[in-house]
C-alpha cells in the first residue's frame, strides 16, 4: 500500500509521462485511453487518481497471478481453496477477490473454492484478474477418491483388546499413514489411541475411524458377545495301549455351542501321537493331550492314563437253560490276564429277552409250541466302557431247576422264585404268599444245627406258628429223598377251602434241611402229583471241603428283628424262618460253617420261668452226644438284663464249640445259640463275644 503523499507524487509523474507519450502513440492507443478519461470524469477526484494508479501500475510492472494452492494432483470430489494473489516482484497488490474470475474445464469453482470433478483425468483451472486481464492456467491431475478400509471381526468378545490397523486406498494401491493421524471413537467401547477395548457386557457397538486430512471416515459395526470357552467333548480318563479315540473341540457359549473345524485347532500330546484329531496311545503311562485354538490362543489340557490292554471276561454256568430259570453271571475286568475288578456294581447286565436282577439272569418265557428261543446277554464295564456278549439257548420246560450251594430242586417254570440266603421260596402267585391262595415251596439248608433232632426243630416251628392257621396234622409217612429216608408230616386245613401242607425236616452231614410244600388240593392230587414230582427230583450237592481263609469280615451289620436287635459279621447270610432267626458264616471248615439262631417266644408264663428251664430243652438235645462237654451255667448280664450261658465243646464227627444263652425280657424268652467248628472259633476269637454284647431285647 502507498501513502497519500506517495500517491500524489506518483500521480504527477504519471501525468508527465503520459503527456510525453501521447504524441508518440498511435490512434489505437489514444482510443484506449478515452474510456479511462470518461471513467475519471464520472468519479470523484480520489477514485480517479487510484484507478489511474492501479491500471498504469499493472501495465508498467507486468504483475503476475500467484495461486497458493497449486497441488498438481487432487482426488475426485476433493475441495481446494485457491487463495489467489496478485504480485509484482514478490510484492502484493491490493486486489480484492471480486477482481478475479475463475473457470475450470470439468470442475466447479465457487467463492475461490475449487471442487474437483468426479471423473478421473486432467482438469485445467483458469484464473483471470479482470481489471488487468492478466490470467493464469493450472493443470490438475484428478485421481480416484481415497477410501478408508478397516479389517475387523464382526464378532468380538467382552473385554477383548483389539488394535485397529486402518489403511487408505487410492484405487487398488494402499497408502500407509501413521496410526496416530487417524481419529478413533466408539459408542460403547473405549479407545486408547488405536487400541479398542470391548465393553464388559454383550452389546452391538458402532466404531468410527476417520482421517481428517482427507475428510474421509469409516464406520463399522461389531457384535460384542460373551467370550466363548474352548471345551472338549468327553474324553476317556484312561485308554488301553494301542487304543485310539477322536478329540472334538467346540466353543461353549452362554446358551449354545459352536463347533470348531480341525483346521482351526492344534493337537499335541506328551505320549503317543495325533493323526489330525485322532489320538493314538502308544506307550504305557500318563499322557497330556493339549488342544489349542490357533486364532484365540485358548487351549485345553487333559490327562489320560494309558494302561495295559484290558479285557472283559464273562462267565456263564451254562449256555442252555430252561425257561424262567435263573443263573448268576460272573464278570471280571482283566489287565494283563489279571483280574483287577470283579465288583458286581461296576458292571451293567442286559438281556434281549430275559431279565437281570443285579448279575442274576432270569430266562424268558418259552411256549411249549416254540420249543426254544435264542437270547443274548450283554455285560458292560461302566468305567472302561468295555462290552462282551454271550449267546444263550432257552428251552421250554414244564419245570425249572433252582440251585443253591447245598441242593437243587425243580419248581413249576411259571412260578415266582425268590432266592434266599439259605435256600429259596417259590410261589405260584406273585408277591407275598397268601395262606389261603395259590401254592408255595420253601426249601432251606441250615448250617450249625446238627446238634438238634429234626423232631425238635419241628416242635420249635410248630410252637412259633409256622405250620399255619387252621392246619391240623393228619398223618406222617416215610419217603426217600436224594437217597435219604425221611419223615413226611402231612397237614390239612380245617376250613371250607381244602388246603394241604407237607413238612419234611431231615439232617444230612450236620446240615438241617427244611422242605415245606403248601397249597391247593390239586397241587397234591394223585400218586404222580406235581408236589411228588418235585420232591422226587430233589438233589443234594457235594459240600465244598477245601478251606479258604477262615477269617471273618471285620465289619459288622445290624439285624433288626421284631423282638430284638443284634450285629453279625457283614458277610454272614441270614433269614427269618417261621419267626426263628437263622444266620451262618461265609467261611467254612471242611464244609461246616458257624451257625447262629435266635428263638424268641412271648407269653405271660415266661415272666415267672427260671432261665435254667429255658436252657433245659437245648441241654437235653446236646447231651445226647456224650462227647460234648458242658461248662457250668454262668450268670451274665446283657444290656443290664440278667442272663444265663452254657458253653459246650467236643463232638463225634468234628470238634465243635457252642454257646447257649437264655434271657427273658417283657414276657419274652430268648434262646441264642452260636455253634460251629472249633477251628473257625480259634481263627476269630472275638466274634461270638461281639454278637453276644450287641444283643438287645425289645
């Protein structure tokens, strides 16, 4: 800018020079100055002087147009502020924006702001200073609009931290810009520079990344979900050497699961090897298998014991049996041919046609017209999941044979058989036998009672009401059973419905056998009645005379009877037979076991009866054997109640020891007898004392 003084001086010089040059100019020059003279005449004096100065200054000094923004390359649609200046020798003239006009071949210019065209190519911008008609052209190369691209998973996990790597593409070419030059924001998550922390709860989040220098941005939506947990489908805790199994992994989510392809996983093990996702056990020991998810880094490790090869062994007494018959199935788990598990509860027993109660198989029904059916039993070891099948043939039979350790006896094949500790009970009707309905057979073998006569045992059962109501003795006869001449006592009912009962009690090799057959008249009719056929097939089985360990179980179990409580070794077998309690040891010496029985009788006369009289009946039986030596009666207390005890020892066939204890309480008299081989007593010196001290009358 020039001061007013400078303008006056400059104006005077301008007029002097103008006068000298007027005579030299052509007519065209004179004509050019005419419009200026008119313009001066129309303005005030100061404006005339400024306009003359401005015009002549330009013409004299040959100024140029300068564009501050002279980039040779712009993006399609990009805006640029041209910022035009009028310079002369690097000095700026006082030119207003309205003094310039703009044009572009393809783009648009408004208020000095250039907007590049959308088409790619070369564009020319022309700028003209209107007063001086000085112009300038700028060539601009228009290139593709840059695009901001962000690669991110559509689903992220709660609390995950993800670093974004935005890139700017021009066409197919990526240009790297520092991550710090981008601006990051999220509706729910939190950014620390370029690192995004996912919210701690499930939500759909919108993330915005922008690049201000190019005025571009990118919005991406991500689903924030609870972090899935890498989980393995059930793998075995142990496996045999040489065995194999497939490992499958999945992501466990809140409500569902997501299967994972094997290609996204890595499998490793410390022993053996993997073929893809199949583990193959090669060595004995404990191996660790590790499954890793390659992308997330999650991994799961399981320990597996590699054992010697296991084998399931199943033994059946016979492969052919009668319909409805039963037999025990023995199952063993073998490792290197050694039994490592034989506990029944560790095995599962199933049959296609028959049924199982524990490990006891019951054959199915077979029609007489069918003749026979095939059945398949399957045994599985629950923990090792090993199975073994056995095929059986079940044949039709009118009778089925029930076997115990002491004897066998047939019963009608459609009867219901309940195995008892000392024998069995068979009934023609299901459930508990009724005294006036159906028929039943009870067959028992009682160890440790060889010192009693069969007739004495009959008296005891009669006294306890074992014969049944309204039954009267109608006679007795001698029959042969299993080569033994025995007495059969016959009873009949006195009621309207005729019912019969046969009682047979005999002793063989110091074992007392009790057979009772009761039922409707048709069961006993004729010389070849069903009852007679069954008795004719009764067989005594050989006793096991080879001794195993004589030691009894150290654990005791409680016996709760209507009139008393006591404890016996856990492995003992026990039963209540016609209100007389019997028990016998599991161990035996030359086939002989320890026997226990408790006789309880309630009546008012008991209260005044001397305990010695209660012992008398049993003393009379025992002294029939002169080799049995009795001790003096000993007065003792049981649970604070007075009692008497006699001890016997000796015997014809073997050396026995016996305790007989008499006690009375609340109108009930009790006789407790413990009897058996002396060898078992010596091997278990405290067992009888424990039984005695545990006895509690009710």
